[in-house]
C-alpha cells in the first residue's frame, strides 16, 4: 500500500509560484524539493545539524534556468563548501534531453530550415525562445565530424573515375554579398562504389582553385585516375591536365547539349537534339564524328556558332565511347553530381545569404556527408569494374595485334 504524504506545504508553494501554469509550478516545486534532499544527503546533515558525519556546509543558492517541454523552469540550485562539488541529478538527466533538443535544432538547420524558423519550432516544442545566434552556434558542433570526413585518407585503392562540378551560393564576405563558388569532387573507386572526395568554398571557379582541390585529393591518396568527367570549364581542364596527366577528360554531354540548344531558335531545338543524339549512337567513333560533321554543316549557314561548337567539342564528349554500354550511361555526363548540386541549392535557398564562408561550408558539407552515407548503404555498385577492366584488356590486346 502506498504511503500517504502530507502535501499541504507543497501545494501552498505551487500556488504561490503558479502564475497560471500549475503543471510548470508543480515541476519546479518537485525539482526544488528533490535538490534539497540531495544536498542533505550530499553533506550528510540537515540545516544546522552538528555531527561527526557532516561533510561540509551549505553555501546559499545559485539561480539557474532549465529548458524543458513544459517551458523554462526557474530554479535555485543549493551550493556547498568544504565538500565535493554538488551536481544535481536533475540537470544531469535533463541536460541530455536538452542536448537532444539542440541536436534536433541542428538537424533542422542542416536540412535547409532557416535559423528564424528553427527558433519558432523550438518555441512551440519547449515554450521558450532560442535566438538565431544560438541556433548557429549549435550548428557549429558538426565541424569536428566534417573535419574527419574532409581529411580522411583515400589511399589503399584506385579511383578510376572522378566527377567534378560546382555551384554558386550567396555569402556575405567583408561586408558585401558575393557569389561564392562551391567546388565538389566525387569519385568511383576500384570496387565501383561512389564517394565524396572533397569540397571547398572559393572566391571563383578558376584553374588555381581547382588545382588546389585536385592537389588535396592527390595528397590524401587518390591515384589511378583514368577519366575525369565535368562540364567544359577551362579551369577544370587546365587543372586536370596538370594534376592528372594520364587521365582522359570527358566533357559532360548534358552541358554540351544544353549549350548547343541555347544557340538555336525554339522551332529547331527538337530536330537538333535528335540529330546530335543519333550522331553519337554509332559503335565506331569515326562514324560518330562523321555524322557530327554532317550536323554541323547542316546548321552552319543559319547558326555558325553552333557549327563551331559541334566541331570543337563533339569529340570531347566521346572519351568514354569505347566503354561498355552500361558504363557509358553512367559516365558520359556529370549528372550524378549535378543532381546533388540542385539538392544543395534547394536546401540552402531558405537560408538566402550565408553570414560567412564557414557557415556556407558547414551546411554544404553536412549535405555532402548525408549523401556519402546514402551511397555507402547502396546494395548495388555504381559501376561494374570487372566488365570495365575486361574491356580495357581487350582494347589493349587488339591494339597490340594491330
């Protein structure tokens, strides 16, 4: 049978502190009572009690607030002197809950929810306000995890395929809002699995900035690169020639087609797209190039800029043409990264303008880490490397016989 306790004293205290919220007042009263019992046990004596078992003295109270689901509690934590420091069990327990709440806050931020919206959500969840500065501070806690991810070693296996892409986000830099470039490098390793290799927030997309990030992945162990897939940015091409001298560069077919279609009138777009797609479907590379020349000649009179693009760039889109068909579908565009870039833009759109480079880098890095974990859980490999190696061996043998 439960023991009955006289709660009149507690009821009076709750009513005195209720302020219209009896549940909150009840929890505050229970917390104060529990801490008084704890400090008595901690010191081994009641108020003014003398005895050999006493371990120290009470030393007043220290005000402290605690954010909970019922709101912010105003508590008075007993202090002790002449004994071991006193730590209320209440805070040890609820600090974990508060920590979980702030972690949820960080997760919302990384999902692209603005700091102001996160503050409103927490206000509804816990009945207390959290400033945008506090939300941003919580978000910084992922820096350590991102640092490990960014600096991890990549040696121990080869990286035959590298895909690179970039996007632009608005960042406040030295008092001005600027477009900052986010450079991302992904790779397919010798097992056919995809990974994010590196990323960086830079002032521009140039040969120097791409050279820095390529040098970084090489220093961390990337080797055996055979193909680099990207759009036609000259900075990427220059950096790739310098740092991956033996790799073939594959111009992204999607970017090539997009640029070509932008050079013709609306009524010619459908026919041009069909002509270019048909031109690359032949098995022999020379046949594809001959068909591309016919397309260029067909449109040269009306669209000379288009004809020049086809003659200058079409062959660069065919670097992976000799590979097995299933590999061509995966490797003739940089769509794998471009879709990721669109997702980053979608999630960062609600942020608008980042306050600094570090904030931008943190949010982008969190998205990339999330995608990395998704790729690691994939059951199927992105590329079947055994088929690729077999075809390469056949090509080398045919070349030697010829």
